[in-house]
């Protein structure tokens, strides 16, 4: 699994002109699943994301986690994080998991994040979404469960 985190001061996802998810301070979490991913990958990403210290403390140092600042998460499924661009100019998405594997893991990821006590909003798996955000910092971090 791959997780692209963007620390945000606000983010929202719209589908067909309707806002389906919106947060203030926290993470926009773009979540991708590949073949062979499972519970261990999911647990690793949730643990890393919730404990990653990228929020400022009282001295302005990146010493606080999203749990510490009681931030929120806007979770969006993003199969394109597994794009292979080595050949030609058209990305190959063959590494992305099929929807029948990816959707249950994406749903489990969201449930696991909620179980930590964080507020979670989310997009709709497989939908054409418009995501807007104000990246705070900017801070953008990629976490891959295969690179532990």
C-alpha cells in the first residue's frame, strides 16, 4: 500500500458538484492498494500516519503527531500512486490492485484510522472526484508499506 500525506489547513472532496468530505487541520491522505497488500500493510500505514511527527510544537519544531493536535483526515482512494512511467508517455497502472481487492482494504484503512479516535472524512471509491486543499508548509510525505 502507498499513502501520500499532505499536511493541510483545509481540504475537501466534491463529487458532481456536491461536497462529500471536508476537514480543517490535518491530512489529506491519498491511499493506493497494490496486489498482495493485506492487513500487515494496512496496520503499518495507519501506525506510521498517526504517529508521524510533522505538526509544529510550541517552538515551531515538527514534534507533534496528528493525534497530538487532534487533527482530521480526508481519505481519498488514489490508484494512480502506482503509476509506472518508465516506458513511453502513457502511465501503466497494472500495479494497482483490482477494485475487488482495493475497495475492502481502503474501507478497512478508514475504519482503522477512525478507531484511533481521529475524525475521518472520505471520498467515494472509484468516483470522479475534485479534491481541493491548502497544503500547510508545504508538507507532503509518501509512505510505502513495502519500504519498511
